[in-house]
C-alpha cells in the first residue's frame, strides 16, 4: 500500500472560543483530485491553510508523503497554493511572478526563465509575461496564479476557491481546464469550494464539511446517491427529506429518507398532492408539490413535452423503491 | 440657449467657490515665495542698514564662494538624510508590528500612542531632550550622553519626526494583503526574502511619502539645533541669524532659497516613485 500524499490525524483548530476544525482524520491519495466541499465557516479553508502551513493546528498532525510536517513553516513544505484572491505580486510582471518560487530556490536565471515561459504556455498565456497583473482580466490572473504554483512542481497543489470570482461561463471553462491540467501533471490537487456542482464534476473524491467535521468522504456519486447525513443530503444537490409520519406513510418504515428530485415522476398514480410552485429553468422545470401525507417534495422534469402541470393542480408522484435512500446509521429495513 | 445660460451660471458659481482658496494659494503662498525669491537678489547698504532694491547676484556669489555656507548646506543635508534613514529603519519594524502582528485592539492603542506626542508642543519636547542629554542628566547616568552637538540634533530630530514616517508606512502595510505574504512563504520565501522581495518594493512609495516630511522638516529646522546642537549650525540658523542679529533680510532670503531648491529637486525625484499619491 502506497503512502498517502496527505494524512491528517485528529486535526483541530480553535480561534479563541471558536472551534473552526473539530477533529479531522483524512487520507488523500497520491495523484487524486480531492475536493473539500462545505458552506462558509465549515472549516474547509482552515484545513487547507493548515496543510499549507499558514495556520498551526491546535491539536493533531499533518503528514505530507508520510513525513510529519506539523511543525514545519510554509516555506519548507512541498506544497503550493492558488489563493482565492490570486495574491499575485503587484510590483512584478507576470513572468516575474511565475519565476518567484524558482528564484527563491536559487534556480539559475536561464533555466527559471525557460520553465516560467513553459508554465505560462501550459495555461495558455504565452506572450503575456511582460504585463503587470493589474493589466490582466480575472480569468487571466487566475491562470497566472496557477502557473506560479505549478512551475515549482509541488507534490500537492492546494486551491482555495480559485474559481469563486469568475463568471459562470469562465468558471465552467476553467473547471474543464483544471481537470485537464491535473491529469497532465499528475499531482495531487486539493480543491476547496462551496459550490457542489464544481466539487461533483471535477473530483475523484469529495469530503463534505459540516461545522468543523467531515460529514462524509466518497466519490461524487457516492456522496450524491448515498448521503450519510441529512446535512449532506441537503447540501449536495436538492433533496426531499421524509421524516416521521410522512416517512411512515410513504415508505412504510420509520426513519429519515431522501429522494432526489430528478428520480420522481409526475404521473397518474402514486402519492397524491397539490402543485404549489412551478419554476421554469430552461432545460428543466421544477415543481414544488405538497403531498397529502405531509411532506413537501421538489420534482425536476426535463422540458421534453408540452402541457405540464399548473400551479394548484392535483397530481400524483411516483418513484422507485431503490431511489429511496435511508439516511443515518440505523437501518430499519 | 437655456443650456448655455445654465452652464454660464454654473461656471460663475464654480469661480466664486474657488476664488477664496485660489486667492490664498496665489497671494499668501506663492506670493510669499515669489517675494522671498525676489528679495534674495537685493542687498543691504552696509552703513545705513537699509535694503537696496536693485538686482544683484552678490548674495548668491557669497553663498557659492564662501566655504562656511557650503559646509552648513552639506551638514544640513547630511542631518536630513541621516534622520530620514534612521526614521525608516525604526519605522519599518514598528509599523510592521502595528499593521500585521498586533491584535486589532492593541493596534488602536498603538496608533494613539504614535499620534499623541504630535499634540505636545515642539518646544517642550526639544527642551525635554535637552534635559535628557545634559551632562550628568538622566541619560548620562544610565548609558552616557553624546552631549550637545550634531549627534544630539540627529537624535532629537529623529524623535520629533518619527511619527510622520511610521504613519504612511503603517497605512501602506495595512493595504498590503496578508495573502501576498503567505504567497511568498508558500513559494519558499523566508521572512527575509519576503521582506526584500515583496514588502519593501511595495512600500517604496510609502517610504518616500514619509521621507518628504522627515527630510524637509529636518532640513529647515533651527530650533532643535539651538536647543541641543551646541555650536552646530544648520541652514535655518543662518537664516535666523541674518534676519535677527545681522539684520540682512535679502541675504537671509538668499540662504532660504537653498532648502527650497533642494526640496524641489528631491520632490521631482520622488514624484516618479508614486510617493506623492501616498500623501
């Protein structure tokens, strides 16, 4: 068994009375595209900063490639970071920014210039080296920050919500490019985001953070299809939670269950209810249906047919038994 | 037609609004400088002591040819440069601590601590230092005193103008995002490399902005020199002596143009660094 690129054991971090990270154990495999997903304040960025060496853990250890680096300062760790605000040096040109890490490590001038130009080429910014960061667009700065980190050939690349400041089109384009770059260079990417679409589309595995702890780790499919907690079910995608009496009458069992909106069909049979909201969203339409059994369900239907249900209309919902996911440990069935 | 009248009226309102400050700038400020410069070309009748209002280069000839004036000018320049450099050296770590290390609470108190001495009278502070630096004074009994002289002048001027250097550097550091320091460390830069490669270059305009104060205030000072300077003379003392004891106003004006010229040269030089936008 190979050593994991990153191993976090019992990691905790408190800021005064606030516990930002409340005990995390995690192994990230070498060459993996790993995402840390969670709402703001869930501790994901703090974990990233402890891996980078910007924050010291209150307790626990950080190991990189099997070596305990908990006490090492940032400049002695073989990781590089792409910052949320890019953190490009404003007084240096683009190529000087990219060269910075090599210069600090005393790589000879000609070699570092060649490597920096190569890195700029890899992010499709060949010929932009002479510009100042202030003369670049947000998307271009993002690529410079990526080149500046990758040129050092780190074992691990940390990305702190790097796409947050970009508009939707550019973000989707960068998602594809990042994934491609990661495959090309083959290094471990640790990607922090609060955007579940981003985490699901790009990652090999996802850790969902909730209040300083990891609620679930798994492949995007596992996290989406088998959420471990109600929080994961609610945060990753939209989910219809069935609890209490509604759960009993709709599934015949006690417990907490989840049904994804796209797994539900509006048809001529099934659980009766009233459409309380119809939201048209281009390729799909979302219906909010109040079931007579007491649950409120969101249903997503592709807009393939005309004549869909109207607000206030009586409808019936069906779903397959296999799409009913029981959440939590105790399996009643 | 209506529009033209509207614009015309607005122009008049603008002119009326600006007239008072423009008058002040033109007459009181530039006018005084012009009179100073003009009178520098006049002379004083040696017998009657009356000002002779005839154009003459005699004052400037004296300043350029007589060694004492060159020495005093160089000494004043040296003091101004030394005070500025020491202020930079002291202000950088202090401002860094205030902006990046201290807690927000402590930061407020430190800013207050920096600003408070500026409310105290210049004379009181200078005389306090005279007491401190005296032979057998408090400083002498602890670490020894350099006594009154050039060193004392540099110490006291550094003390007096240090806040004017700390504040712009502090402001510059506050604007410097922490992520830039982290990015440098992330790329392998130790504290020293981060300071030389990132902090210092970004702070250059702030340092120049502070230096405009420390340099010009030191260059023209004569009161501190009188109080703790012993026999030391600077440009300001020569001006003072010629206005008072020698009663040679034109020559005083000629000497006073020296620091003005030095400052114009200095400001032109630092303008390129963007320091003037930092004021």
